[in-house]
């Protein structure tokens, strides 16, 4: 029965992502505004997956696993100018990218700062034994740090006020800002308010690697905000110049029967 349930959940999510899509809502209910990111089971899954991943990544062959090292590969020309880097990873979970970068850049030292929710920060901090990995839940703790690079991978769309957050982040004056896995609308619109949906995924899709047999797969729902590409770029161009951009036509989210694609950017401080 468990196998059958898991199979049908995967079929349902696959159909949502590729055919049915999601539908916009005008306003989040109070119960919906509390993201599933706060759920204990999700924290436990991400923590367990990350602990296993940081062991397994050491044995990976980079050439045979380029999809795992995609971000590091894209940033290899940025991470070559010096030996020590201060990196801010917004919404970085348990530090998956930190372990990927350590593997890909073995001769570099990273002071890696992760901004996460309060509950995730507490959970990860208690289990963290790496002296170069730090967890925070608020910007006020990092304002005095000079960052070489800020990473926002699949995070802006899950923030309650993404444009305001991005504007505040620019005040840190990091040398580079890398935005990836971010679905954007490239339609010229007068409305500057992001389109909201309740995105559904599987518990197994969260965190690096497969789901442990001690967890039962289930649906996880997040409030998701579709941002406007032109507005995001306008905010960034006030203080940064664009070095690189990419539109992934193979990766999309379907909202109100329309496809919106995944964008990646690399920006440099003016």
C-alpha cells in the first residue's frame, strides 16, 4: 500500500508540473501563510539528507556529475581571484552548496554564511561542527561582513516580500550576486504585485538525495510568488551590472495554463 501511495503521489505531482499546472490566488489564508518550511518533518528530512550528502559528495566524480556541480561550474571564473571567500547563501538549507563548493574548489577557503528560517537555523546550528559554516535567521547579524558573493538559489519566489528583500540585500554591497533557479514572468505588466500560488511538491524532492526509508513521502505546500523579470532586473541595475544570464527552456512552472521559465543571473557591483 505504501508503494502504491507513493507511486500515485509522484504521478500527481508530475501531472501538476507538466500538464495541469497551478492556479493563482488573490490572497493567502492565515494558515497558508505559514510555509511548510516550518514543518518538523521537513527539517528532519533536510538535516538527514544533508548529513549524508556531505559524506557522499567527497566521493563524487565531478565530470560524471556535472548537474550537481552546475553552480560551481558557472562560478568558477568568479572563485579564482583569491584564496579566502565570504559567501552568503540565502535560503541555503543545511549547506548543500557549501559542501559542493568545498569539493569543486579544494584549494579555496570559504567562510559560508547561511540565512534560513529561525526553526531551520536552530536545528542546523545544533548539529553543525564545521568551523567555517554559520547559520543565521536575520540580516542584522551579517551587516558588518563584507561578502564576496551572495547566492540566492530557488529562494526569491518563496519570500513574502521578494522585491523589498532584494532591495535590502543590495545594501550589503557584496561584490557579486548570483541568482539561480528562479521562475520569472517576462511579460510587460503594469501590476507590480507578484502572482501568488500554493505550490505543491513531494517531501522527497526537498533536500539533496533520496528520501530515507524511515520517512513516508507526502505532499508539501509552499506559498510561491511569480516575480516579474523586468522589475527584478531594474532593481539590480541600480547598483549592479549584469555579467551573465540564462533562460532554461527545459525547466518551467505552469500557472493559469501558461509556462514561466527558470532564469539564472550573475551580477557584479558597479
